[in-house]
C-alpha cells in the first residue's frame, strides 16, 4: 500500500500506524491530518475510493462524515447566540411556535445541544422518502412528545439533531441550514466541507462499505440487539425511523440533501482545520468556546445504552473508558462519526486531529483505528 502525503519526521510513527491500518485486508481508503499550534505536521492518505477498487484515494477525496457534522452545526448555532439571534436558555418555541406541542414548550437550545431534550426519535412510522423531506421531518418533530421529561437525563439524538438544530438555524439566520452552517464554519477557514453536496462534486466522494464479520465491542453489540429487537423501542426508532436512515449514505439524494446531523462531506484536512480554528478563536470567542466545551451530560445514554459525556454539540473525553476516549488529553473535545471518522481538539497540546475512512466499522463510540493513530501522535509528542 502506497502512503501519500506529508509528515513531519518527528511523527514517523504516525505514518507507520497509518500504514498498519491497511495491513488489515478490509481497510479500503482513509486519510489522517494533524495540526499542532496551527502547523500541519501530518497529512496522509491512502487506499481506494470506489467500490470496485479501481480509483485511488486522492488528496481531495471527500467522504460522508456522518455525526462529525454535528459540531459544525453547534458552532453555527452558538455564533447565532453570540449575535443575539438565538438564546441558549430561552424556549425554542419562541422562535418555532409549532414546537411547543405535546409538552415541549419549555425545551431550550441548550437542551437540544446537550441531548437532554428527550427527542432522539419519532414514534409515528414514516416512509423511507421522508428522510429527504425537510418539512415532513420538522413537522413530525414539532408534533412529537418527548420520550422523557426534558432535562432529566440524556439520550443521543443521532439524526433528529439535524432537523431540530437546522430548523432553528434556518429561522434565525434566514438561509437554508446547510448553506448557513458552511458559510459560518467552513468558508471562513477555507475548508473543503459541504452540507448539501453539489452533483459536480460527486466524483470526489469515497464509496462507503462496511467491515465484514466485525461485530464490535460490547457497547456496539448491545445497541445492535436493541435496534433489531422491539421496533417500538427508543433506540430502534432513533436509527430506524424513517427506515432509510441506515442505508442511504451512498445515494445521490442523501449527498444532495442538507441534514446537519449526519451528512456533511469533507476530509481529514477539513476536520483538523475546523478544530484548529476553534482552538485559535477563529469561529467562537473564548467565552462561547468555554461554554460549548463545558460538561452538560454524563452517564448512561438512553439512546446508545452506554456511558456518554456531552458538552454542547460535542463529545467530551472519558479517559478511563477504553471505548470512549479520544486517546489524547483529558480535556479533548470533538465528535466521532458513524463508521469511524472523527475530528477533535486537545487544547492542552494545541492539537487538532482529523481521521476519515470509507470503510465503516461497527463501533458506537470511538473507533480503534482513530484511537491508535491518536495514541501514536501522543507518543511522538512525548
């Protein structure tokens, strides 16, 4: 396997760890980027981008980042807070009156961002095509009853987060949510990141495949059993309503749509650049960044059925939980995406990290491939 790109010689072990990923026969394509103090010290890519294995992964290959998208969305919302167009602790229904139905009149933006609003799923069965219909999904969520008392515990809103936050951003900003988020987060930093991908960019997108015969750790297996058990259960509804959620990643209509929880497209360089921008005050002022990265939720997750720890729109490190640590510093914050992609920052090392892959693993929290690379970076730093 030929590794492409650049690495500072101090980080040769990271290059070796990246090459080791491809010694596993299932690894098709991937990229990793690390920035320290604003300087790129690792920018590597390798493998194949297409399903047939005929097209190599290029410097500008894009991939569906899944939930890595959520922190871009959170930052856009927090910028609107800074502008006075949104408020963290005012009821969402003041801007979105229909949202007050069925006991949601007191739910706040803070609760949505920290997964405490009780809205990770929709009970009423929806058809597959509803996934691509913004008004259908926001109307269904406005009518939904919380699955628990808002503020009383947390449960990851894997896909509903995008419509909930996106609708607020749309109403406060005036632009469609994908356009607003990209304009506020990616464009100022010159990042190759998209929510609502133009057809002209499809040729750059890595085709997604799943690892075979890898059932993940205990947390992944527990969630899989819940998702395939009672179809009315919260976890099953969160990932299976509409039923097209789990099998749409390669579809053109998924790439084109704006789903600010899960269908951002970018690369490792974009993820590292985004978190580097956060660390250096280019997207949020210090007070808003401190609020964004403060612990808001910790404990058993009602959706994922495992321990999670959230701030506002991002995950916080759980250093003593093997499958829930970024593998760097204890103050690290960021977001994994389904299948293995991840972006995060370690403020203690002024470090920003991005890893992307088109070979989807089964893990619920952190992917071991990204953790291995992060640990290699840490060792190189001493």
